[in-house]
C-alpha cells in the first residue's frame, strides 16, 4: 500500500527563522580566549571567597552537648522497664546545667539554637505526616496525618488530633534558662532570652492560623514531644519545628539574647531535658552564636569559592602555556591525519 502526502501541507514556513538561517555569532574558543575567561572567573571567585571566609571568621560560636552529661541522662527513664524500652512514660525528663566560656566578645544579638543529630526530619513518611490545611484552620481533607490523625480515649471514643501528624507529635520540648556569672563576685545574673520573632514571618502569616490545639500530646503514655502554648500562630517554637530540616543533623533557633557577652565570661544554661533523643541514638546540643552579613558560621561557602577560583587560575595558566607555545598551528588542515595521507 502506498502512502501519498500532499506537498506543502506539513512544511514549515519558508523563513530565515524556521530554516535556522538567522545571523549568529559563533565564537572560536582559542587557548588565549579560554585563558582570559578562566582568569576572569578566578578574579571574581577568589575575592568573593575571601569575603566569605572573613565574614565566617567574625562569627563567634560556642556550644555544648548535654544529653550525655550525667545530670541530664541519669533518671531520664525512671523505671527499668522504661529504660529497657527507651521510652519515658510520663515525659517529665531531667534538669541539668551546662557552662559555656565565651571565647571572644559576642555582640548582641546572640542567638540561642538547639542542635539535633541523627534525627531524620527529612524522611519521606515524616514529611508527609502533616496537614497544612489543618494548621491554617481548615478541615482535614486527607489522611496524610497517619498514624497520628486520631487517638482513642479510655472510653473507646475516636478523637481527632489537632495539629495532627508525626511532625507535630514529635515537637521539640526542651527549654533553656540563661544566666551569666559575675567575674568578681561569682554571683549568677539571669539573662533574658527573647523567644519571639524566631519564626519566618511568612510562616506566621500564611501557614499557621489561630487554631487551638485539641488532643495533642495530652496523653502522657503516648506523648511524643511537647505541648503547644496558646494557638498555633502564637507558639513560634512550634512554627520553627514544623519547618522541615533538610539534613539529619540540624539546628533550629530557640531564642535571642539582647546583650553583649564579654570574652572569658562564663554563661550557665539551665536545661529542662525532656525531648527523648535516647530512643533513636541521637545527640542534643545548645549553641550560642552571633551572625555576620552572610548569616551563621559557614565554612563551606568560602572554601568552595576559593577552591573554584584557584582551579580557574591553574587552568588559565595551563591554557596560557598552550597559547604561547602551541603544539600546532591553529586551524592548519595539514595537521589532520587524512591530509597527510
């Protein structure tokens, strides 16, 4: 069977654009031009890297791990059964104090972070187990919150959890009280920590509503984390926790100190250790840090710019050598194998 096509029905318009005949500039990357481009890239990247490193060196940071300290870990599981299951039934936790010596003067504001290790907040099931509609005050339209969407009371009644999901259920609930030790008298003076303004303004305005929690971590036997103070919009610690971390090791902002901390000063942090990091072999730290125009301490960014800049300079030197001492004449067809034959 023969197929007959009508000529001209499927042809594109006969123009310079459709026939790809528009004027074009096709540069030839000679060794000299390549050397110049690589040198320019190096001249841009190295100063940026140096600025990033300088900004990073101006950030003062001090931290301490506390979950493994004797005062924090002893008694976290009151009974042998709880210790065997690594589950704290009442979730009371323990209290302990850590001391931090300020290495350099920390200019206000000084940020207080908590740092968790080996907590996979980016796990697919964990990330999906939430309801953004419910967080904003709307009805739950799916079962994304499983397995923490409902709980059953002693009478067998099925109660809807608000806010539901594993993310809300595991809400971090350690708390910190900061004090500074007077270098002369040795008397501890409390330091105010501002716990407002720590969440992203967009999260507060558009993702969380004036929703009153209901049936959320009120059963001590199945409690996963902390309870929420006030409505969801009012508890910024909860809002910070609900912004998913990208890695298994992460830190989140807990508060801000509005006074300077002098070099050599001893800062004591009284900790209510309630979040069960022992169940998953995790670690907990408390961190005091300043920031720069680049943000917090970030060694990678400056090192990456400096490394790429150095590689660009090295590559430029190689191409400069070939530009000055070419192995053959550029574009000489006599060098081709077929031409010799």
